[in-house]
C-alpha cells in the first residue's frame, strides 16, 4: 500500500477540496431524493429514435422511480407514457422492448390502449358505466427529440429544454453546432453494450469528469490520446479537442486506421476527440469517424445501468466492416472505468470515508458537480425550490 502524504496534489498551490461524504453514495433516502428532484425533474435521454422504426415498436426505460414506455405512433412520431395500467396498476409492458401490432394490452385483465395512450377496450367495458374511458388513458410524459434520441421529462411542468439541455451544452461549446455537425440522427448503430454497474451514479459521473486516473487505468486510451496521460483532460468538457497521437492512425484499440470522416466534420476536427456531459445522465464522445453515447439509468444507490451506443456513418455499418477494433477501445475504457467505480463503491460505507475524500487540482471541477447535485435537492440554501410532485 502506498501512503499518500496529506500534501499530495498541492504543488500548484491550489487548496485541497473534499468530495461529498460517503453516505451520499449509499444512503437510500438520498438516492430517493436524487431520483425525485434530479431524474424525475430534468430532461433525460431515454431511447434512440431509430430503435423504434415502426408504429407499435416500444421500449421501456427506468427514469427516477418510474418505468416509462416510449412507443412509435402511427404518425411517425412518439408517445411516452408511465408504464402503468390504469385499471389496477399492473406494469403494462413487462418487456424492455418489443413491437405490438395494433394496441398495447395489459397482461393482467386485458385493458387495451392505442398507441396514443387512449383506453380503447376492456372486457365488459359496456357494463361499466362508471368507468369514463377518456379519464383512464395512460398518463403521458413529455418528450423531445434531439441528436436522434428521444428525451423525456417526468416533471408536471418541465423546465425549458432549450435552457436546461441544449442551452447548457451551447454555453460550454459556444453553440450546439459542434455536436450537431456529427449528424447523429443520421448515423447508424454499430454496436450497443449495456453495463450493469454496481456503483452509485455520481461515482460514474465523477469518474467520467476527471482524467487523473487515465494514466493508471487506461493504457490503450492514453496511447491514442497522449494528453490524457497528463491527467488534466477533464472529460466533462474536452472542448478544445484532444489530439490523437502522431503514430495513431485512428481512434481504435491498437491505433490502427478507423473509417472515413463523418460528413460535415471539418479538417480542424480531424484526428481529435471531443467529449461533453449533458446533465444529468448523458456523456458524449465525438471522434471523426464515430460518436459514442452513454446513457445512465440509476436503479439503486449502488447500482446504475449504463447503455453505450457506438454510432457510425450508415455506409460503414451497411458495408459490414469490422468495427471491433473501433468499438474495443472505448469498451475497454468503460470496463476499466466501471471496475474502478465498483472498487470504490463498497468503501463509501467505510469509516475512512465518512467525511469524503479529496479533490486534487485537476479534479476541482467535480466540486461544481457536487454543488449542483446538493443544490438540486431540497433543504439546500439558495435553491429555487425543486418542483413538488
Ligand atoms: Fe391492467 Fe387490470 S391491471 S387490466
Ligand atoms: Fe476513465
């Protein structure tokens, strides 16, 4: 074991800052508050629009404490509903994804809803004059489409998407074009890997936001992005674009060549890696020939499902090209990061971590994240007051 002296990380003169106390990563009551005041109050990225190609195609996702059902309707758009039957509350769609031919039927007593959430049939409905069909449709959830994904918000009065999603991205990037020029809605899914991570969602965000760990745990990534070995590249926002190593031909696990640049990517963005987090649950990684999208779905204080998509130009996917070296680089990064988070999680309950840990200078921006999380929960002074529901 290496004992790190208390002065570690102070050589630049910056003061040390504490992380959140350990209990904030384990306490189910804290987690419930985060579900309610963060994940059920903000816009969350739910599903990839192209995953639901035809009317009747659906997907369910866990947002905060709710299962949300997103379904392609007959007009080519989407509906999002609480995945709860209005009869006796059974979960309507028990599968994570699927396709219905016409309607959505509850597996309990067969109440039937159309793709717009209207109650259209129920056994013996004509003998139930007290049941007002128009009152018993599925409860709708607000949705928006952006970057080829369906975003949902469970709040009764959702915050402005422009202010809280695109606006915050634009603030950091000087506009949303830097992301939009990758044309993500027109890209195809090359690979999806779902990680079931036994760690609190905040550990995953914090890990993603710092690169202090890169030299230790990401040998393949630092080979391609040497700047990351310095530990200063904050993945929270690599807006300047981290340059590929001179010897790396592409963003691949062995530095071998990748694919042609996505149309719209400028010369100045070639051989560069950009990354940004979109609060509360999305990480975007952009390289010239593909885009990697992480969506986090926190399920418990110590469990988070992360769905990671690798998106490529349609012609690359259609060609049947071997994507494995391209996918493998960030898959390894993910596995390395999530293993680190899982190694950290059990210690959150330790007496040694009761007062939290240390943010060294290259991690100080994580303090902003902690302040944001704390401010989002009730009881914090100066909080505009989270929406009650
Ligand atoms: Fe759904 Fe009864 S609970 S039909
Ligand atoms: Fe990492």
